[in-house]
C-alpha cells in the first residue's frame, strides 16, 4: 500500500456514491453468476461445454476474476476502503477509494499501446462478411484427430474435405488461422502471421469480436468490469454462432446447426454475423476510450 491519505489524482473522471458502487458491484456479480454458475457446476463434474470451455480455457481469465467488479481507472468510490476490494491496486484518500496508477506495471505499457492499435485499426476498417465460418472447417480438414474429439462431426471425413475444397478460405484472423491444418493453410487467401495481426483485423470477424473480451480482461482491473461484462456477453453469443456454423454436430446440446453448406445457411450466417458486428462496435469504442485514458494517464 502506498499511502492512506493520497492526494486526489487528476485522472479521476467521476465519482460514485456508496449506493451507486454497491449496486453496480452487486449487479455485476449477479449477472455473471447467471451466465456461468450452472456451467461451473457442470465443469466440476468434468462435463464438457464447447462454448464456455473455449471462453475460459482459450482466453484463460478466471471466473472468480470475471465476477469481481472493478470500476476501472478514473472512478472515485465514495465512503469505501481497500478492505471492500479484492485487488491490490486500490488506494484510499479521505475515506474514498480509487485505482492508483502508481500500481500499474510500467513494463506493460507496450502491451497497452499494441492492443489500442489493434482496437483502433479494426474500428474503422470495412467489415467483411464472406468467410461463412469456414475457419472451424479448416481446423479439421484432412485431420487425423479433430480438436474437439468428444464431439461428432456432421459429415464424414471425405465429404467434409470435399466441401472445404469447394469453398474459398478467406480468414483474416491469425489466431484462428494458426489452428488450420497444414493442408488447409495454403488454401487461405491471406498468408497470415503474428507480425501482420493488427493490419489484418477487421470488425466483421467473429474471432475479432470475441477478442474484445480478451482485450478487456488483459488490463483488468484498469478496464472497467462493466465493459468486460458486455464483451463477455457478446463473446458467448458469438461463440454459440461459431459452433452452430462449425462441422460439429451439437444438436444434442440444443444448438441447431447453421448449415453453411447451403445457400440458406450462408444467408443465415451472414445476417447473424452482421448483427454481431453491430453489437461489437459500441463495445470496441468503449474499450478504445478506456485504453486511451489508461495510456494518457501513464504518459503523465
């Protein structure tokens, strides 16, 4: 702890009364519980879930942290003490709490700049809606062993390969592309790599929009939990769509397939993809706003 009577910093943008922050804290915890508690119970019994397993294993943000509300940088919590919070970045001044930027690890400033660049580049770039979720198919194309081996496929191996070969692969997201099979990678229109990650991101991509959740929690607790929760809710919706359009048969889990192998299915996919894009933009703008405030504060 740095000081019990720290001078009010200039980066405080707003104040919340005890009633306001206590209500937000409660509402956040309750909302997250409604989304994940049943899943956590199933997981404790080793039951698999292709939607939420992905969000917690691939993105690796603990459920306990997701439930833990943070006001984000720049908010003063009236009549509060550090004992009300479960992270060490809080400081107290005059009986009020705030996140103190002096606790920020300066070695992470380069990560803040890199993530902000990714968010800003993908904000205004023209969205593309023509991939039809083929990335999941490219991940099992001619594979000896599929990634989600506890799930069955909707087609046999030969039929699946024929379908993949009949469609263009136009993936723009490196973190999806890197899981393509070796046979599928050369078929992609773009030769993606880590160095061109930011330049290739575009806001119509499902994985780009799921990543908003990652960009939120990467700088927790400096990014507000309200924003992280919105990104998580969108990530759930997006991952459900991702799995519905995949080659996996998830009907026994209540997920009817979006049959992208048909014209009707591709039309349905594009409509849903456009809807997710529209929902993603306000979250992306809010993340940019919070990242800019973080970077500006660190630069002073």
